[in-house]
């Protein structure tokens, strides 16, 4: 699967709201507000698992002292993004990310590798 580029989004927007397109621009705005089309597409189709893991692998490489709970939490974030395409910040403190432990999300940012979170 190839990633959607900004050029793809521009072309899709042009088709979507073209004069004889499936939805007038005003109607799109009434339904979705100012939601960018790229965000809407990601929320519908999700993200590619391998591409998302590759981005997070770079994050993990920059933070080699993360402990197992922190790595597990970041993997849960990846799984959520793959499925949903986008993540509002509040989701970090909601189910399913808080199922294993309600302290996990707080622990991700504050605990030292040897801490008992």
C-alpha cells in the first residue's frame, strides 16, 4: 500500500467537490465542518501497519531507556492509530489504552525505567 500524498489529497478534493462531483463544497462543510480531507480519509481507512510501526520505531530508537510498560503502551498507540487513522489527545486516557493499568499513560511520561508503575 502506498501512502496518500498531498497531491493525492488535492486531486481527491477536486473530484469530491467538482461542479458535477458527488458533494458540493458547502454540503461537505456542513457535514464535516473544517475537517481536512486527509484526516477524514485516515479516520475512515486507518493507517498502514508497517508504515506506522516504522515511524514509532524511530521514536523508540531515540528513547532507548523506555521500559517494557512504556514500549507496550506505545504499541497500543500504534494499534489504535492503525485502526482509527487519527487520535485525539484525550484518547490516551481512555479505554482501550488504559485497560491494562489506569496508571500506564501517566507512567509512560514520568516513570524511570526501574520504577514500579
